[in-house]
C-alpha cells in the first residue's frame, strides 16, 4: 500500500478488449484524495466508467460497512441474490448510516476541500522530511566510507 496508482482508463479499456471485468477498490482514497474527494477514480475522470467499484466506510468515513457500485444489471442482480448473507449480517445501524451521511456532507463541502488540501500539504512535508532524512543518512554513510 504505497499509493501506486495505475492508469484506470487504460485498465478498463484492456478489460473491455478481453471481455474481462475491472473491479477497483477505493477504500483508501475515496473521500480524502482529489479536490472533490472522489479519489483516483475522480482524478482520472473515471467516475461512473469502471465496471465495479467497491469501498469501505471504515477509513475516511469513521464508521463501518462498505459498498459495491456497478452499472451492470447482471452484477447487481447477482449481488442481490448471492450476497444477501453478507448484506444482512453486516447491516449498518441507523447511527452508523447517519455518520456516513454526515461524512459525505463534509467531503462535498468547502470544509472538506480545505481539509483535503491541508492533508496533502502535511503529506508533502512528511515526504520531503523523509527524503531529507534519507539524504542525511546517505551523507553520514558516505563520510564513514570515505574516512576509512
């Protein structure tokens, strides 16, 4: 989980070419990446274009449960009939549903945009700091090596 992000459009095209289905898990980026919080799918203008999208409410949304979204009536029907054991044993309580709805409200608001921008600034600072630490240790090791 080092935030590698493939070209989702190219992957979807490849799946269509070979009659395959693309499923993208957005549990770790949905709600916290991109100006609108739609994650890498949003950043790549692939919202509504991926065969199956699944995500979790336990990350950004501070609740539990999750979702599966798709455009295919056949997949929807399959999940409706064969996924019911998971659906009914893991149903969200009313308070958990309210938490997710409130989180979505924040994600879509100006406050959400500000929070995501601040998060990205802090992340950038952490990455730069980490790189500087790596350079520092590289310099120390180089000095030790050259001093022999």
